[in-house]
C-alpha cells in the first residue's frame, strides 16, 4: 500500500545539514600569497586574514609586502621573493613550512601587435605569466608542503580563453596556465591538493588605473553586461571561495570573473 507523502521519510536525503557559514572559516590555516604586495594580491591577503587565516605576503618588492602586513596586523608576515627564480622559490618553500594553500596572483602583459613582439618580450611574458606558476607547483605541490584538502590557486585571464588584438603573447601563456592547472589537478588530486584558477577580464588594478582616462573607463564599463567594472576585491572574493571548503570538490577549473563581458561578441580588449 503506498505511503502518504506527507508522513513518509525520504531515506535518500539523510545527509546532515552542513555548517555553510563554517565552510568559509579559515581559522588555524596558513596561506602564502605570491604577488601579495598590491592590487589583487593585497585584497586577497586581507580577505584570507579576515576569514581567520594567517598569511605570508610574498612580493618582489619587500616594502610593498611589509605595508600590506602592517595593514593586516599580527596575522601576516612579509617576505621578499622573485617568484620566477627557482632557487628563491625553493628557499621560500623551506622557510614557509607546511601550508594550507598558495594563492599566486602574479601576471602582467606587454601589449603589442603579434608581428612586432620581440624574442625578449616573449621570454619576459613567459616568466611573468607562466614560469612562477610552474615553480609554485614544483616547490609547493607535495603533501609535505600543502596539507591534505589544501589548494594551489592562480590568477589566469580571459585572454587565455578567448583572443583579443595585441594580447597574443600574454594570451598564449595564460592559455598554457589553464592547461597547467588541469594537469596539476589530475596529478595532485590523489594527495588531496586542489588546483584552480580565476580568469578575470578587465580589472581596475593600480596599474590599469594609471593608464586609462575617465572616458576610456566609462566606455569599458558600458561594454560589460553587468555595467560594473571588476575591482581587485572581486577577484579576491573568487579566490577565497576557491580556497575555502565551499570548493572542496572543485579542482582543475578556471573560473571567469568578468561581469559577463566574454558572453558578448566582440569583447574588444585592444585598448588595454
């Protein structure tokens, strides 16, 4: 005889209710932020600390890192490192000890027509976009460096997913970074290490804010479906989601954070 739906118990839905607020709690956890001295790195360092984590702020400019640590307080420590230098990254891994995660926000573009990009520009772009990510995985991608259920998270770009004029070198290496994230996720997953990336579109970083006038910024805003310019804090919010327990089964992914701009055709980034 069929049971009354109002009185029957669905045994298939027996999972206990999760503490969803608690999944954002990063207390007792330690993170390293590479490129933490300004912009997205500064915001990410603050976001991690506000959620309870202790943070090592690493930057090529020690004064920038120290300033961010002064803003955060006792939960942060500054270190200087050239993240494209193998020996420097190895030394950082030794002194950092065991971590719960690494967030690598390093990246920059030299814009120019493809046919005009010099060998020096290609090499520079490889270093500032891809090499530090390879070194981060090499020196931190083991259970002795990252605790189980830990993470390594990068900042990629929509330039590595689509294409835009004058972004050829930058886009090529950001695309390679996406492939690296997927490969690392497969290899490091059995050790409990998740590897992901955030792919911003246009972000009003300190560097970009100095080169765009008010008219260019307003034009950019109108090209975004949400009509809202992405700020470094918006990227930091996506990064802390990916390192938190809310993303405990997310790995090998590149999350787009661009206000919906890449859903349009075309998304002209040639002026950046």
